[in-house]
C-alpha cells in the first residue's frame, strides 16, 4: 500500500508536465481576415462622414463668429442684436459639442457591433483547435498579458487558426 501511495505521489507531478499548452498571435490573425478589413473600411468611411460634417459645422461656427466680431466692433449695432447673435453662437457651439459626442458614441457602437461576430468566429475557431489538439490553454500572445511563453513547451497554433478561419 505504501508503495502504491509513493508511486501515485511521484506520478502526480508528471501529469502536470503532460498538459499541453498553445499560443497564437491575434495581431497576426485579425488584419488578415476579410471580415475585419471590411469592418475597418466601413468604420473609416463612417468616421470620414462624421469628420466632414464636424468640419462643416466648425467652419459655419467660425464664419458666424467672425460676423459677430464685426457687429460687436460696429458701435451702431443694437445691443439686442448682439445678444441674439451671441446666444446663437452659444447654441451652435453646444450643438457642435453634442454632435461630436453623439458621433463618437455611434462610432464606438458601430465598431463594437461589427467586431462582435468577428470575435465570435475567432473564439469558435480557437475552441475547435483547442479541443482537437487537446490543449489545456490556448493563449493570445499579442495582448501583452503574458510575460513569457517557452516555445518548446507551448505549440504555436497561429497557422492552424488562420487555416480554420480561411486566411491565407
């Protein structure tokens, strides 16, 4: 009985070494996915549209600001007109800020919505490779959270992941 117990205790640490680990580089995966490229192009197009509108609003604000400056320098301009123009400028400034915030929120929402199915596809492929390879852990090395991975004890499954996702 004592011999069996000693043998079990000696084999237990060996079972730790029998575990398989794998890693991949997400930074090498995503830029090569067509879905990712398409989503990126759509986000860039939307960003450009928002930027164009923001620039148009800022130009309009600047023009009205210059007009206000000229009116305020003219001594014959009625005070009520100046106050009305100043209020219009303040409303316009607030409107620009509101537009900027709304556009940033929409861009974040759109990016999240477009990336969600891509991430789900990658996770499904990782899971499939992990289960097929009998890996205990499959780790993304591009996140920077890993301090060290010994490549001789861990299998790089980036190529398998690319193949699973149809990336050349």
